[in-house]
C-alpha cells in the first residue's frame, strides 16, 4: 500500500523562495520522516512504514513523499480502524454495526474480515488527509491535551499520544522545524494534495507550537533588550563581510557563539582589528521567539584589555 504526501518549503529570498540552506532542509525532512511514522503509529496503523522522497520540485521547494505501509492487517483492532476513518472524515464501511456493537467485538481482524474486509485503497486514500489533520492537532497539544476545537473532535487516545510528541525527550519536532529555529525559512506547508489546496501552514508565528518550553534557547536574553557581553571575536562572515561571530563568556556553551551585526552606520570592516581578540560588546538582542538563537546588534565594541586599564 502506498500514498502521497507533500511538503513545500518557502525560503526567505524574495526573488527566489526556493533557496533553502541544504543543512537545515535535510534536518527538517528527516524530522518530518520520523514524525509521519510516529503519527501513523498513533492512528493505530500496524506494519512497517517507509517514507521516501520521490522527487523535488521548484516553486517554492516542493518535496513529494511516498508513504508505504507493509502489513497484512493494517490496524491493531477494530476500534483503531473506526477511529482512524472517523478522524480522516472518510465514509465508514457499510456494515450493520453501531458504535456500541463495535466496542463489544472481541474477535480477531481475520475473523471480522469475512464480513467486512478492510478496504486497503480506502485506508491509503484517507491517510494523507488524516496526516494533514494530525499535524494541525499536533500544534495544539503543547500546553495541554486538546480533544475538541470548535466543531472538530479528535480521539482522546490520539491527543494524549501527540501531546507526548511535544515532550522534551522527542527531538523529531525540533528537527522538523530546524529551518525556523535557524531563521533560514519563511514557511512550510504540508498537504494531502499536490496543488497545496488548504494546506497546514507552519511559519515563524506558530512553529513554536510544535516545541516544548525546554527547547527555548538562552531564554534569559530578552528581545530588544540591551546587554553588555564579554567574549572573543571568532569570525568575520559572509561574502559581503556584513556580520561576525562572537563567542560570549558566561552563556550556555551549547549556544554561546552568536552572530553579531554592526549597528546602523557601521560595517564589520571597522571591526576587523578585533578578530581573534577578547572584547567587551554592548548590544541589543534580536530574534522573533525564544526558540530561535539570539542575534546581536552591536552598539559599541572595544578591546577587553581597555576595561582592565
């Protein structure tokens, strides 16, 4: 059995939004690969799950995925089958059994198959839509388990397990939204249709919904607040030479190398003499959310030795 699912990445370049840094793109695709497999398991679908990229298209950058499920019995039990079809909005199999009767069925899937065989084509045609909806709900489970939203309802078992996906031990959500954490991308769209009709949209405003609070980076640094830092200039970067890297003392070692931009009216050309030197920097913190690595806008910089004179 196989079905198609689509991911579209919109880069930040206004002229060509298919430009996405390959390292961030690769990390994101691996994250979605793992998340898709986990969501399929949450839906109660049994068997080996393979997610393959069939091709890459431009405009923006579109990844066509093929999802394959290898299984003779794709659901662990009838309740999972029923909940999946209900959640996917599919027409339920035409059988003369109500919900209460479904609850009382204790026979195996093979026993029931003679009366109402699983429609494998129906399952796979529903799967892309179900995945899209599950990504919508995944973004709602951060702070508490959400079962209802407006007129829509999600099976409680799905909601509880998706809530756990946002937990600190699961790193796949963070991998999937890596391009936002690194501020390399404008938007990701997830769709069950190649033309991206009514896709799930993840952008800089809501990507943090897919991350646990423990994923915040240097939360002690507030956006737009001015700080005095002590550190070492370890790089002058980019072809234009328009920013540099400073290794800041007293910050978490996992994130203490920060990108710094010259303030208005200055260029890094003026700061070349500070390369590989210990410095004192007065700078404002710049970022959209605490889940992104902060950047610095330099107000002043001087050799650290001057401080000690």
